[in-house]
C-alpha cells in the first residue's frame, strides 16, 4: 500500500508539509468512521483511531471532524495497535448535504459530509420499472456533485429490466448537462468495462443513489471480485435489499479507490446558486434574454423562460425542479446566516425576579 495508491497527490503533500508536525506523524486516509471511532489506512498498515483531545477542543462543527475519504495526520501508538488523529488536512473536494438537528424548540441546519476528496461521482439510478429512475433526484445529485468539485457520471443500472431503454437514456441525457451517461447491467456484467476508465490508480470514485439499486454489485463487477456483501433481489419488484449501512472506502487491488455509501433517501441541498447554473444550464442561458434581470419566470412580461416553456423547449417539470432547488438553496443560506449571527450575539441573561415586601 502506497500513499499514491490511496489517492495522495501534490496538493496533500504540500498541505501536510506546511503543518510542520515533526517526527513520528504520518499521513493516513479515513476508510470508515462511526461515533468518533475511525478506521484509517496508511503505508504502515490499517489502524483504529480516535481524535486527540486538542483536536476535539478545536472542532466547532460536525464537519470539522474527519469523514470517509479525508486525509489526516496520525500518531501511531508505541504498541502499533491503534493511532491518534492529530490534524485534519484541508479537503480538495467534499460531497455534503444539508441535515437538520433539533434541540428543544429550535432546529438547526448543518453540513453532513458524505465523502471527501472525491474525483468522480457515480450517480446511480435503476431501470427496474420502480422508483429507482427519477430525473428530479438525478438533478439534485448533479447539483451536489458539481458543488463538491467532483465530476459527475450518471449510471443507469438494471438496463436488462427496462422495456424503454432508449427513451430512458434520452431522458437522462437531456438533463445531464454534459455529464456522461452509461446504461449498464451489473448482474449480467453488461456495460461495466467502460466504467473502469474512471477508476484509475490513485483516483477516488464515490457511488451515490437510493437503496436497492445495485451499488454494491457495481463495485464487485468493477473490482472483479466479491468485496462487498450483496443480497438477493425481492421477487415482487426486482429491487435489491439494502446491505450498506455506512460509508466505506475500498482500495482495489487493480488500482483505484471506490467509496460505497448507504442509500440516500432524502437529498437536501447544501450548495450555492452557481451549482444549479451548471445543472440547469439551458434554463440559465434562456433566462439571459428575459426583460428583467431579477425575473422569477412566473408571470413577468417578457419572460424568455415562460416563452420557452410554452413552445416546448423546456418541460414544466424541469422548470419546477429548477425553481425548487433555487429556493431551497436560498432558504438554506438564510438559515446558515441566521445561525452565524446568533453565534456572535451575547447570551440573553434571564431577568432577575424582584421580591416585594409585604405591607
């Protein structure tokens, strides 16, 4: 196992060198984490690790802690059985979504990191006649992937079960905004070979999608060995049973790194508006011809987007998806700004009760 085979690059070398951590500190990559217990891989081997007390003291948000795919600086214990994480290296790319935590009567939005330092994201859908093929969900994955800095690739799995393959391929390509689209059948090993062009030595690929669409089977076919546990599909609807319950980084013996993730049922956006500009490129280009710069594309006169909708250049569902994503990002940004403002406000002291004397 070498640093290069784990995804180490000049970017991380420079960041690690600038830390000047002294002797006995080595770079490692997080392959799995659970409740602040981390599994890390480095040239010295594999270790179970925990963050140091100083690290925990400095971490303010959940995103400050290591996630799968992160590079960290570790100190291996003298007995060589475990390690301590001293520093989290800056992330080159990060795939994250919005999550909400409730505390008392208030709810707080925070960044939940799915995978870090990813080069390519396989956005997996299933052509099994069920809910696995959802264009609106794919659009959301595209937005999050482009916001992360990784390159998106759309995989339409279970092509052997589709009775309208050409139509579904065309639909996926119509919303891909230039992202490659591959129709495959992982169980029958059809269309898998072209995917290996993305899984190269030192490159990291994450698989994203809902449960039961065959992500683990795709990994096994790319790796050419059964490295992930899979379950038989249900006879009623041909959907797979969910087997992955945590994110895990896998280094392939043939070269390349794959990150398997649990099924994401709910994908709340954690991004900025520039990300949806790439996802909905054709709408953005049409909107440049609207009469008003702040046009909402609803009832405004001279709206080029509404004209394109009426002429059939864009679909109503596509426009609705664009508006929904844009509003969600705006609302999320406002909540984050409000949260930051509250952080810097002085605490409100409870009013002291004044006891009156009895006459």
